[in-house]
C-alpha cells in the first residue's frame, strides 16, 4: 500500500514538472535593441494590448496570436522592417542588427523565407504577413545568422489559425457536443470530461497536431507555439510532460490519450491561442 502511494506521488510530481517545463518554454531570451523595445512599447499602448505581453516581447518572445502579429506589424512600420505596400524590408533590421549586414547569403535566405511565408498568408491580413516575415529573421538570428547549405525546396508551411478555430465548431457538430460546452471551448476552457476529450482528439487529428499512433506532432506544435525556441529544446520539454502523463492514461482510451498528451502538455498556449483568435 505504501509503495503504491509513493508511485502515485512520484507520478504526480513528474506530471507537475512536465507541465511546468512546457510553461517555462516561454522563458526570457536576449532582449531586442532599444529602438525596437521602444517601438514595441508604443505599439502595445496604441493597440490596447495587455501590458504583461510587453514583458514577453522585450525578451524576444513573440507567440502566435493576432495581437502579437499586429504588434509586430506596428513595430515594423516604426523601425522600418515592414511596409504594407512594399512588404518585408530587411534593411530596417540591418540597422538594428549590424551583424546581419555582413553576409549577403544570409540576407537572401531570410528574404526567400519571408517571400514564401508571406505568399501563404491571407492576402488582406497585413499583420500575419509582417509577423511571418519577422519570424524568418528570428529563426536565422537564433542560429547565429549561419548560412544553410541546402535550402528547402518546398515553402515553409504557415499554420492556419482560423481553420484551427473553425475546427472547434466542426468537431463539436460531428460529436454532437452541447452548446454550453462549445461556448467554454471558444473561451479556451476544456474540462476533463468524455465529450471534451473526444473533441481534443478530433481537433488534434484535423489540424495534424496529433496522431493516435505517433502521439503529438512536435514539429507542427513547434511551428505553432515555439517562436524563438530551438525545436530540440521544445521537444525535450514536451516529451517530459508526455512521458509523465503516459502511465496515468488508459492505453485503450484514444480520447484520454489525446487529452492527456496534447491538451494537458500544451494547455496554456493552446487556450491562449483560442482566446486571442476566437470569433
């Protein structure tokens, strides 16, 4: 009996550690230059964004939500790396990051990435365009502006946030989920009940975020939630949580598996994304 209690306590500690690790994935990074920080502060105030978000931005953390996208567009206009008519302007970032000006090959890689990603954005969504162009810069910066010898042949995929939000309603209809629960989902609240567990599995599969055999799609989740993080570190933290949850789940219950591995391990960014983008 005592051994069983110790096992339960140990599993609980591991679970909490995993969940904390995922939350900590948004930890502080190198701050941007003073000029960009000042622009970000002005844009947060002008756009009415919660000032707590400014702490993230000033640590070079830019989550994938529409408020952040519009903040990036606003700051980009101020410091000169974005224009709604001209698009992504690398020279605006070269003034802030002189090391970027030393290698034309790196500049070309960033511009090529930006062109491909911006082309995949909705034509009228200038916030998404500015954000995706800026992310190409961030990804190059985190690798030390190193030239990639082999550029990908296919354009990098851009996660369709609105299609993700729409899938909440589609899965709700397919699974005949009551309206009161669906209203909670659009607020980013997902209680641990059978209906909700089935919805998480449905949404995860529809958006290629989850597979019954392979589990959470870490590369896709990294694109969605891992702004400014190396995928290896993002994966390490995610796997701590997933492995901690595994012993607590019924291996025959596919819905419980999806809820435990996908939602519990990414609940905070998952819910924040929905609250920021739900109609």
